């Protein structure tokens, strides 16, 4: 979409609509991310969770509760990332970035329709309906989880407000392009923190079991989600770096100060949330190390140096972060090597052969 001045009123612009031309690249990386996203597509129903029940039934009540509450946190994050996070970032991009918008919109659909749906499938397999209802009530009343959601979604809503101003009040004194760009960058930071930090930190317990050969089907779902989130955070982080580079030095310094303040605020809430989930299974200390590890990864996706000191993460969990293709039993697991088939149209030349072969039956030519 492009604009041109209106001759009758130069302040009012006429909209010229255009289409996405995938024959031309918008940049050197977006189409690669598009192909990667599409090749990784999977459905929650592709993986049967029934084989996990033998292990689930012998876990202690404390382990079951920690596992379920941990996935509930991920459900809340995924839901709002798909509902508002990714869509509002997509809407903030300039109108000519059709390919970038397509990639982000695809990611948004994966967050809620695939990832959050996957956690619900786990709940429905492992738990009773009253237990699931109680689990969601726990999340809705948990002060730390609600505060994390408020902080993250708050920056999405702020960008949504600026999207409206840019679209409908661009020439009013209420709109300033610098303010819009700052709101856009902050929302992208919130998105990367959610994708690369909060999501990854929440994968600790499923990977902890997976690395011990327990709850393998749910662990395989986590592996597939890990594979998605890794490129989500990387892509939005790349876009955020582009915006950050347009700011002058003074603005960059102010935003970097905000970045670390936001980081520490989230870290405080995340630590208390971790304690409320993992104290009962004596894992809070290890999980907090993993939280700091992933916070550093998120900062690097945004182009900043790590903030926390390097620590030794539980090797069982760290190994689970490796999303290289695994060989799976095709009757029970899809495996993270599952990829959407690539195909080509048949062409006339596909039916031309170098030489004609004569097939004989019983010594007679046919």
C-alpha cells in the first residue's frame, strides 16, 4: 500500500493498494524465515499422549502439580502472544512489508492454535476436568503470573495505540514518529523476552523428565515448540535491531537503560513464580539458573551482551534444548524431524526418456 497527496486537500492522502510480490525479496532474510516456518508446521493431534500415562500415574502429587502449573504458565503466555503480541507487531510494520507481515502472522497462528492447543491436549490427557478448571483458576489468581502478563501485554497495548495514531491521526500533535518507533521497539523487546526467555525457562520441567526418558510424548511436543520459538525470537529480534540502529546515541542510551530495568522487573516476578511452582519439588535453585541462562540468550537475540554471569545449567535440560532431528517410532511419535513435504509440479519433460525400453513377457515383445 502506498499513498499520494490529495490535490484538493494536501493533508489528506489517497491510498494506493498493492499486493505482495514474492518474486522480489523484501530483504535478505525474511523469505528464509518463511520457508523455515512453513517446513516446521505441525499439528498438536499428530502426537499421541496416551503412552505417557503409565509414567504420569506413578508421579507424586507434588510433581504432577508442578508439571501442570508450569504448562499453565506457558499456556497463558502463548495465548496472548498469539492474540495480541504477534498481530500488533505485524500491524506496526510499514504497509509495503507484506512478506514480513505474512511471516509474523504465521507465527501468531502457531502460538495459540498449535502451541497453546498442545498444552490443552496434555491437560486433557493427564488430568480430569475439575483438575483442569482448578489449574486455570490458579493461573488467573497468581499475582506474579498476572503481573508478568500485565507487563508484557502492556507494551503490546501501547504499540496498538500508536498503530491507531499512525493510521488515523498521523498529522495530529498527538502523534510523533519517534514515539511510535520507540513503542514499536519496546513491544518487540517484550516479544523476544517472552519467546526466548520466559517460554524457554518454562520448558525446564518437561525437558527434565524428557532427558530421563519419562513423559516422552509430552517432551516431544516441547521439542517441536522449542524449534518454533527459536526462530520466532530470532526473527523479531532481527527486526528490533533494525529499529534500534535508527535511533541517535542519546536515545539508544535511554532505551538500553529501560531495557535492563524491564529485564530486572521481569526477573523479580519470574523468580517468585518459579518458587511457587518448584519449591515443592526442590528444583527452584536449578530453574533460576536456567532463567538467567535464557535471559542472556534473549538479550543476544536483541543485539545486546549477556547481563547475568555464566553458570552451569543442568546438563539433562541443556541437552534437551538440542532440536536436531531425532529418529522416532513413527507409530507413536511424529519426531522433531517431521517436516511438511516439498513438492514440484510435473512437467512435460518429465515424461521424456533417453531411450525406449522394450519389455518382454515370456520371450515375446510387448
